[in-house]
C-alpha cells in the first residue's frame, strides 16, 4: 500500500509538471480564435450581454471564449469543493503571502486597473525586445473588451446627415 501511494504521488507530480505548459498554449489558442472583425461587429451592436453571440446562427468566437473561461472557472471551483474535508481543500492561506499580495496589487481596480495596465505595458515592451519564442502576452480579456467597448462608443462618429454623434 505504501508503494502504491508513492507511485501515485510521483504520477501526480509528473502530471502537474507536464500540464502547466499546455494550459498557457490552450489559452493562447482559444484567444487567437477571437478576430478583430468579430470584436468590432459585436461592439457595434451596443449590447454587452449578447457580446459575440449570433442569435440566428452559431456561437461567435467571443462568446465561445467567454463560455470556455466560465466552464474552466466552474471546473476549478468544483475540483476544490470535491474534497469533503476542509483541511484537504486548496485555500488562499496556502499560497505564499507575498504572491497573494502581488496578485491583489495587480488586479486592484483603483485608477481603472492602473497597476495591471502598467504591468501589461512593461510586458509588451519586453516582448518586443526579446526573441520570438517569448513574445506572448495574453491580456485580461474582460478588461480588454471593456476598453474596446468604451473606445468604440466614446469616439465621435459622423451621422448620415453630417452631424457628429458623441454618444
């Protein structure tokens, strides 16, 4: 029985090491399916609740990405709650305090996510200066959509009668 437990632990360790890298490429692959044209068409519809959904046809890439992310989040929560005993569940208290503080600082919404935006700007700068294998920068998708929505609807547009639309 002891030998079995050791084998399972080794297998779990190997599995964890091998699955960390594909998760990043999976996120990038799914994110790359969202095209700029689809984002612009979705923003023109004015309805954030239906962003990326085609009511008469198949689901758009934006909605597919959001759906996938929601399923992934639900899966993570389910995996945590599968443990019947609380002491076996993954908790924030088990994360190093310094790492948790960095995460909280990065996703602090004050100043319209100023810290996150500064980090993204630095990441983009680094990606431009390093080799091609390290040029991947994946943005916080919901914040990206919010920014694009505000830019699109906050921009001046010329109406057919020649007047300017500031709304």
